[in-house]
C-alpha cells in the first residue's frame, strides 16, 4: 500500500499509477479530491482510453466501408450534387449510379453503407462521415 502524503491541495503525493488498482488504499487516500497527481493520472487514463476507443471505432468503420477516403469523398460530392437537383426517394439510386460509373459493386456498396445506418442516399450523405472514419 502506498504511503499517503501531501496534504496540501494540489500538491503532488507519493502515489503512482499502479496504486490506482489498490482499492482499499485508494479509499484510505484522504486527499483523493485534491491530489493533483491522482487527478492528472485519471485525466491521462481517461484520455488514453478515449483515444483507444476512437482508434478502434475508426478501424471498424474503415474495414466496414468498401471505399477508400478518396472514393468516399467522390461519392459524397456526387450525392450532394444529385440531391440538390432531385429529392431523396428513400433508395440508394444515386449511390448505385455512382458505383456503376466508378466500377464499384453497387450491392456490396449498399451493404457496406448499412454499417453506418444509411439505407438511402440522404442518409449516406449524412451518416457516412469521412472525419470519423479516416
Ligand atoms: Zn433519404
């Protein structure tokens, strides 16, 4: 169990990262709320976990998406253009059009965008966001 030191608010105490797993020691650490050392460790851990989660989500999204970044940008540009002329008819007609014009399997692309809960053209435009995938 770690020695509990540092009773000045915001000062560094003797705690180490490994002590965080020692629950009784944590409970006994009276300066929990004011210990800058612990607070920083927590912030770091939370940040690292968040980053790891984001990386995982990106990796999953990338493997779910049939397209690379350039292709996706091309599709989204095309949809933006087509949907400004014609309303979405609750199908993937423009997405399929683009696929056919770009030698991409339209059925495979339709299945792929479903991962992003996009089952029509306007949902592809809204839900398949390059910045959360690449
Ligand atoms: Zn739609």
